């Protein structure tokens, strides 16, 4: 009997354990896989620009080529080197290392450098308009004689032009052009330069190129200055510091 009791207890214990195991099912523990975290691109690739072709800038051409030694440097210290005159209508006189030209209304006055003959050259002279209005003109004469010359004119309204004169007849070689280098009236100051080589002549103001003319009538001559009153008032202009350089140049 005692053995049966023990066996019964063991059976009850085993059955109870099996019932407990069957009554409480075991479920697997599910773990959630985290979603992938987006990676931020701190340095995004930028579009590669197409290479740009830049034009090659050529050097500014030399507009006064072939200049050589100084042929003449005139400080207007002597009145014997220039034509001078004085009248009620016009005058040309050397004073204070300048040549001063004056002309009354509608009068043209010039002065030529004596004992000078040049063909290919570069000349510069400084002009000081002291009394100048409107269409009054002043400037330089090149390859000049007493009756014929080339005339480069600056007008007091800011224009530049060129012509050929022969025994009182005028031939326009360059119609008037506006220039910011021409003093607007008086008083003023401008450095006038002329480059002459063969049949070509180029005008410069304050070392800036203005225009070029071509003419073969006068191959050589002297230099000069002039004033011309166009309006009802007189004109007075002084000129100083003439320099002349030789030019040796072939195209």
C-alpha cells in the first residue's frame, strides 16, 4: 500500500506538471529590426562646368612706330627761328618761351619754323588756348611752305579735322570729328602730335590717336602753327615745347 501511495503521488505530480506545461503555451519573443537610417550627404557632388575658351588679347598696336633720335627741341627762346609779325588784325610773337598767336574776327594767322625741312618725322607741341570760342580753330601745319601745307585743326567746340591747303584752296582730308582731348574753350592745354611717314599722317592729342589721313601731294616741308577766328571775337593761343623725332618705318 505504501508503494502504491508513493506511485500515485508521483503520477499526480507528473500529470500536474504536464498540464501546466500544456496550459501555458510558450511563444517566441519577436525582436523588431530597426529601419535603416538615411545617410546625409554633407558634400553633394556639383556639376562640373564646361571649360570656357577665352579670347587671346593682342597687344595694342604701336601707332607711332619707327621713332628715332630727337632731330629738334625748340623751347622758343629765340624769335629768329620763327616768322613773327604784328598788326591791328593779327600778330605772332615770341615771349616767355612761347610763340603767341592772336587774330581778330574772321582772320587767319600762321607762323612757320625757319630753316627746317622734314619728310618722315614725329612732332609734338603744346597748345594753350587763352581766348577761344565756338568754331574758332588752332593747330599745327606740317610739310609746309609759304603757299602750301597740311593743316590739323582743333576747334574750340571739341572737334578735330584735317585739310590740305594750296595757294588759298582748301581740300578736306578729314571731316570734323568730336574728341574728348580737345580743351572745351579756354583756358586749356593740349599736347598735339603728328606722325608722318610717306603718304600717311596721323594725329595724336595727349598721346592718344585721333585719326589718320593719306595724301601724296607734299612729301616734305617745314612745321608751323596757326589760329583762325571764325566768329565775331578774336582768338589767342600760345604754343610751347616743340620736339621733332626722326621716323624710319616700313609697312
